């Protein structure tokens, strides 16, 4: 769930790498084999991604998984901690110094074993960044991270009525089949022009369509919401009487990205102070490797979220992953509520919830920090007072 990656290492427990690498070499997605040795091979798959399968004996699997998972910073800290106890930690296992030559490891088959031998709790991979997780694991004080299976619904999605691909009925049926209790459809307001934002007449038609679907899919619930533009001058792109028709109002910056930090912060915080705004979407506006975050004071955004009860989104779009992980942790520490969303524009993109939850986990988020792990009534009741 890191924002971007280089290649992918796959650690495989086995005695004979030959037949395992044969499977990789023949896999339909593999375009070519770059190199093949006794324990490691490298292949290139579709889109040019390099995958390095590595075969290790089962007794070294945990140590190898830990080593190749990283991060480097986490592993350096762990190895230093081991050394202070006269232990050596490498990709084969944890040894008393000197015993590695004889292959007499203290722990190596599972990650849990290795961490336990270093007198700490197992650390979820998302936290392995040397950002305090090792001390927390020693103190048995790691958070119980939120899980994808705890998500009860998605609160930011689009349909073919604006810039999405699929009809609401398909988005709703897919969400229902996923086991969600609810789906908020949050098509755009008209301000951007190109996304064909909803007029008052189409909002009325959408409410009627949602009522029909709700009769069909009950107790599953389609919630009619909106992703309303925050205009350059800070005004919302719908008048209050239209905003009041939506049960979820997610406010977004989609234009005038080059504003100064003062302008952008006043624009965003002003929107968060609006009583009808439920959540702030993709708070930094960044597109990974394409567009820098806009100049917004995220400390002020977090303060406004806590003060007003506005939720802050963790957007799971692969280019966004926004709010970023380090800021998620600050938001949680200061008591803000997050909402993890896919921002799906097609039924298969509903699976981007996985990336939203992965990002939230990297920010140390637990179940109680997210609005959309709550059941329908509890989620609606926890919105800020209108
Ligand atoms: Zn948006
Ligand atoms: Zn959106």
C-alpha cells in the first residue's frame, strides 16, 4: 500500500525453485524472463512491472518475508535492536552472534516468531516505516488497525449521469453484492462544465431512482449525495436549498489549483464550516507523479475537521491516496473522523476501497477513526449537525 513502488518481490517457501520458476515463466501475464538463478528469478509482466520471485527454505520463510517486505528504515532499526542483544538478524533468521555459521537460528520460520524473539508484538507491514511502530510493539501498544471487511459502505462514487461509466443501478447492485449496507452516489455539481453536473431536475429524478432501487434492494440503501465543487472564491456550487436535498455532501477542489496557501486554506476551511458539508474529498488534490498537492494548510484543515465535525476523506483512487498516510496519523491523533472512499467511476473501481483502507492503515487508523465502518443509522447519526 505504499504510494508508489519499484519492483515486486515475492517470497516463496520451497525446496526446489526449478518447477516454481517454470510456472512463472509460463504465466500468461509474463512478457519476458529477465534472469533466472538458483533461488531468484526476474520477470517482466504487462505494463512493464518487474516481479522477482525468490524461493527460500520453509525454515527461513519468516525472516526472508520480513527482510524483503522492508521498509529499509524499519529493518535497520530491527537489526540494531538485535545487535544490542548480541543477536544477528538477516534474511535467513535471527541468530546468537557466531551461531549463524552453524545454521542454529533462534527464530526464522515466521515473522511472528522473529518479532517475539525480539520481545515485541508482530507489526503489520503497513506500519513498518520506523515511525514509532517498534517502540509501540515493545510496549504492546500498537493500534488494532481497521480492516477492509469492517467497511459497511462507500460514500463517494459516480455514475454515467456525470463522468462515471455505469448506471446507478449497477453500482448499487455491485455494492449490495459486496456485502455493503449502503452506497452514496455523489455525482458532480455543474460548476466544472465538462462533467455534466446535475441540474435541479436531474436531482429530483435521481431521488426517485434511488427510491425505486431502495424498494428493490432493501435493507441495502442507496444514499443520494453530491460531490459539490468549492468554487475559486470559496462558495459552494449549489445553493443551500439544493444541498439540503442530499444526505451526504462531499466538498471538493477541482479548479484554480494554483491559489496561494492563504487563499486555498480559506477556501477549503470555509467550505468545511458550512453546516451542510459532510466531508472534505481528496484534501490535497495531488495526483501521484502527475500533479503536486495544492497549497493548503493541512493543520488548519484538521483543526476545522475537529471543530466542525466534518469528516476528512481517505480517497482510494490509485493516483490520489489522499489524505496521505502521515497526515492521516496526525488527523487521528487530533481526534478527526475519517471516511474511506473509492471515488469509483465504474463498478470495478469500487474495489479501490481496498487502497483507501490500506492507506488508512498506513496512517495507523483503527475502526473507531472511520465513519463508514458504522452501520447505516450510526453512520448517518454521526454526520455533523445540520
Ligand atoms: Zn473529486
Ligand atoms: Zn469524485
